[in-house]
C-alpha cells in the first residue's frame, strides 16, 4: 500500500511536470463574462457622447459573450483581440464570404443567438480560409483599444450595450449598437 501511494504521487508529479514543460498552460486559462453597466456606459461616452445605453443590447451582448467563451479551448488572443474559433459546417450558410457577423453567429449557434440585421455586432469576422477545413473566427477588441475600434460601428446608431470578457490577463469588449 505504501509503495502504491508513492507510485501515484510520483505519477501525478510527472503528469504535472509534463503539462508545464509541454506548454499545456491553455488548460489553466478560463474566460469570464463581466456585466458592468457603469463601466460600459463610461466606454459608450468615450465612443460617442450622443449614444444612449440600452440594457436590452447589454443582455444580447452578454449572450454573445457567453457563447464566445463557452468552449475555452476555442479561445485565443491575436493582434490585441480575443479570438473565438468557430467550426464551419458545410450544411450551413456561414461559410459564404459575404455573410454578415449577425448571420455568422446565428448560423454558428443554430439560430439560438439570432439578432436582427439592424443590430450592429461590434465584432469582426474572418472566414476567408477554406471553409471545409478551417474554422471561422470572431475577434473582440481589447478594452484599451475599444474606443477606436467601436467608433466606426457607432456611426448612425443611437443606442449601445456592452459587456466585458476577462481572459488570460486581458479584458475584451463585446458591444452591440442600434
């Protein structure tokens, strides 16, 4: 019994060491969605003082952020943005290069996160790779760069809602405009 406990302890130590040395730090990453209406309103005022804050858009942004973070193995960061990889299904329309972000999210979630086309989702999308092999990708801007990234989305809109995603030491924004 004593030898079995030592063997199990050594085995566990070996597995932990292997994980550390092989770069499996992704196992320790997690993402949390932060609803902070006051911080989102402050961001909104920097984006455009003419905007009004909308809690329904905040709720919709929260649903999208929850979907983006539901599979942490599909998250990464690139160029100062949070990236969510989405497997493209050949049976859906989300592989077409001209598809909007709204349609891409709706198709990627089987319609469970549908937002009408007049709601602007302030995420960028890339599904330009070979759709049968490459996943699509959604990009959420880092909070410190969000003002500039969101200004163009806010043009012509009167309302905004936003939530934040904390991931791997950074804060990222999911914002919606109407």
